[in-house]
């Protein structure tokens, strides 16, 4: 399989971080905290929210822990990318999505000591926790990695 180049993956990661930071900046600049704008009534809202913890508000106010974990995770992802993802486009994309999402939220934590969230959805009556572009990138990265592991790595293991 082809050895994919670093440049397109770098562009993808930078584009995600840029989109994440621009959308957060727009929310901070033009919306009051707690303000909610219906985009698709009953389903999708733009809601200005801040999160001082991790996903679903876990570990509120423990910024030092997030700094350490994020730096560690990014280093591990870069090492894994260099070592394992040379010939797998799907794995490269998943790792770039994970890195970009981690960096996007890390920037918020460094600048504001909290993460700016704004995508507010109600799915089948469940009011899903408010999230942002970085969170979506992290989620997509995990999903693609699971697909890679369960559907594409099987052939590689059988060959060894």
C-alpha cells in the first residue's frame, strides 16, 4: 500500500484546529454565555457554554491534569502515527483527527482555563451534552480508529 505523505495530513489537522478556534471565537465574541439560538427547532441549537472539565463535565476545574494528559496523549499519538500509520490512510486520518481535537481543546484550556462549547443537539428526546468542533474531531477519530482496528487490521495480523 502507498506510503501517504505528511503534508496533506498536516493540512487536514491545521484546518480542523483553525475551524475549531474560529467557531469558538465567534461564539465568545457574538453570544452571551448561556444564550441559545435554534437552528433546527427541537433538534439543533447554537448554545454558548463553557466547560471546565472533560467530556460531559467530568473532573471540573482540574486544568493541571488536562495539561499533563493532553501533552502525553499528543506525544503518544505522534509516536504511534510515525510508527504504525505509514501505510494506512484511514489510521492516519483517525490519528490526525484525534490530535487536532486534542490540540483544539488544549488551546482553550491554555487561553481561558475552560473549553468553549456551542453545538447543542436533542437526539430522540435526549439532550446531548454541548460540544464543539474539536470534540467532533475527537469522536470521528475514535470511530475511524475502531473501524481500522476491527475491519482492516485483521488481514495485517493474519499475514504476520
